[in-house]
C-alpha cells in the first residue's frame, strides 16, 4: 500500500471514530428523551445512584449537596430526586456526626448494584470486558477527552 493510500486509510478510520462518537451522542439524546417519558428513573437519578454507589465503594460519605454538584443540578432538584430514590427503597440518610444539620446519603443495598436500576450500565460493562487492556486504555483516554470537550461546551 502506498504512503498516500495509508494516510487516506488512517484519515478515514479517524473520521469514522468521530462519526461513531456523534452516533453515540445522538443515541444517548434519544435514550434520555425516552427515559423522561417511558422508562423509569431519569438519567440524573441514574447518575446520582452511580455516584452514591461509587462513593459507598470508596467508603466516602457524601451529602445531598455533593451529589447535586457531581451531577450538575440544584440542591432543590436533588432533594426531589433523593426523595424518589428513598421512596423506591434505594437510599437512606444517616446523620453527619460532625454536623447535626447535615446528613449523608447511603445506598440501602449495595449488593443490588445497578443491574436492576440501570441495565444499560451493566451491559456496557460486559461489552468492556471483551476489550484487551491496550484497547481499553486507548478507548478510555479518547472518551475522557470527548467527555472533557462536551463538558466545556456552552460554559
């Protein structure tokens, strides 16, 4: 293969990667709209639960404010979300021993994981298990860069 053909092939592969990310963004937007009207907890509630589980795994106590800041919503909105999660039997609150006005959010059953709450996350984790360590590292780095670009948008 000539050098020009090799460069064209590499450019086409890189363009396809960019198009794949755009297809993913469109699919996620569609999923978000469907979830708002058709199937269970919102993406914000799902993100909150992932953060609550991750924090519990790290034995790091978190407050409703911590969760609100992490998912990017107001504390008032988070209060409503946490109320729904509590009503659904997913979380409870414990008193902060250092501040009587503050409370921590803890999962009721950490063993439940996200399988029932967010089966898509479980499916994605299973897909990731198929990647080689090298491919996973490259993909993770690329997606972290995409995430940073998305988060910087419209700020």
